[in-house]
């Protein structure tokens, strides 16, 4: 029985974790490598490194960091942020990334998904979509959730999977940061539309939110979160133990 | 020394790093001489079977790998590298493998009684069920999770299976036939459990030293 994955996401800017992180017993940490090691030891099933750097210098720092993390942490690593071309895929895969997540780059150039899937395989191509409700309809947003593209989210996701995306990250803008649980309504729509793994993101505030997610929607494969892990509000070990108690398959 | 066979398929960075991490001296090579000098050989691989088999053959590396394995050198195939150890694969046509382990590679959905609600590829962490003791699994406990990414699996090879994972039915997770080993999952991405498997493999060849 395949287990449900728990995935912390690290936003990296100029080679450091944004805002830093404060763990009991670990102190302030802004090294993505140390944080990756910490999460891996804590039982994270996968890590996402999200590059929010804009400069070329920052990009180089990011790939250096990625190489170092991949040489010390032996769980799957997904890289997102600034992926616009096949060269970007190449750049991060060479540094130990296993999967590459595309978002705005695929909106600008939808053929990127298909080209990457042919070259690297669908298992390597993750389509990440920022979604919010507009007049009751799910719409795709670009530029970190600031710009409504007008695209219907479910149609966009179906098209991405048909083009070769092997996994979908669903970021709900409506629930993000609210910490009152994942966007179950949106996720149910996505799970009905596609047969590839679906990763829920946006809204986790407590362990109970993950339990509700996996119990309500068996089609969801993984839960992704950032700040609740970074600030120690949810400890991955406690979360996994709670999942096991609730009968949700978890890697202990 | 462990030789990682480089035949232009997939990314070897993580595999090399994982071996370095456990103290194994590993080299990435496309040279039959280096394969001959090595204590152990790892055959990695991601992508499509036909393309990989053709690339392995074009450099004559298939013959080198087969002759080293037949001479008794420990060989470990990982993921597509494991599938290549078998007689043939039905991935996009019929393709010949290395024939080191009897069996064939077929689509997951061809499994008898396949559960159509399950997703393909089979991606994620799945617990191992150890079906036969093997030196490769000496640091592994029944139920330890490892990381899978695949759409095809090895069938008709029951005799050589050492571990399975449950996905609709029993999916071949690891095999051993004498000195030839294979894992469908990625030990280099399976955390401490995976590192233990790589360590055990290195110990089979190098007289206890990595």
C-alpha cells in the first residue's frame, strides 16, 4: 500500500531560506542544506526547493545549494521557481533534482510540459497551479498568484496531464495562509479530473487538517506545507504518528 | 571500487553522492576495462527500455556487463537497470534485455486483477515485504518503505524475487539470482533504508569494505 506523502516546501532566495526558521533546539536556521537534512531526519517524504530569486547570481547560488543538499539528503527533491525552458530543467536535474515543477513558465509556453516529458519522462514533470475562485469559478493565476490568467483551472490541469505532466500541485490561493484546512472542494474537482498523483497545498494549520484531507479525499497523494513546518507548529514525526493512528498509510 | 555504468541514460549525480555518503569509492564509467577492474557494478537507468537497451548495446557495454556478471562479480540493477537484467520487455514493442535473470517486463495494468482505480506510474513510498532472505536486504526490516517510480514491472520471475511491494497485487520490488541483484525502487532516494541496501551491496563484493 503506497503511503501518503508529507512534503515541506523551502522558499530559497539568494541561497538562503526566506525569513529563516526557528526550531526548538536548532535555533535560527536559514541554510537550505541544514534545513533539508533536518526535515529528512524528521521523516519528510520529499522536499520542494522553491527558487524565488530573480538574478542570475542568485540562480547560481541556488544550484550550488541544490547540489550540496542532494549530496547529503537522499529522498526525492523537487525544484520549482524560474523554470521556463528545457535548459532550466537540465540545470536543476544535473544538481540532483528528481522532479521539476513548472508554473508560470508553462502558462507562457504550454509546449514546455510536453517537450520536458518527452526528454525526461512524465515522472519528472510536475505542474504546479495557483488557483483562486473568481465569480464561483476556479481560475489559474500567474506571477505568484497576482495575475488572473482567465484560464479555467480544471481545464488547464487536464491539458497539462494530456501534455505529459506526471504530477499536479494544487495551490489554493483562497485557503493559503488562512490555516483553516486544505481546499477540499477544489481538490475534489482536481481528483475527479485527472489520474496522476495530486499534491494538496495551501491552508494547512494543524495535524487535523492533514487527517481530514487524506480521509475525505483518498485521491490526494500528498500534503505540502511550508510555514507550519518551519515554525514548528506541526512536527513531522507527530503528524506521521497521528496519520498511523487514524489508519492513513504513512512512512514511519 | 564500485563502477556505475554510464550509458547516457538518466542522471547519476544522486547515485554517486549516495555511495560517497556511505563511504563507497564509486566511479562513473563507460569503459569495459574499468568494469573489469571494479569489485562491484551498478547498472542504473531511467526512461524507456528500448532506448536504454539500444544505448547499452551500441557501446558494447551489454557484453561487458554480462561477462563480468557471469564471472561472478556482484551486479546491481536499479529501476530501469533492474528491468534490463531480464530476458525481454514489452514497453512500446518487444525489446531484448540482458537475459541475466529469467522473466519479462510488462505494464503494471497487465497484472492479473489489476485495480483500475490505482494510478500509473506507481510513484511514492511503499513498504517492502521480504519474501526471501538475501545479503542485499541484510539491513532491511519487513515493512521498511522505499521510493518507487515506474509503470512497468518484472513478471514471471517468482523464483528470484526477494521482496515485493503491494500495489494492486504483489509488485516485484527486489530480485536476486546468484551474484545478480536488482531493485525496482531507487535506493539512492529511499533515505536510510536505501543507503543500507547500497551498503549491503558494496559489502557483498569488496570483502566488507566499501
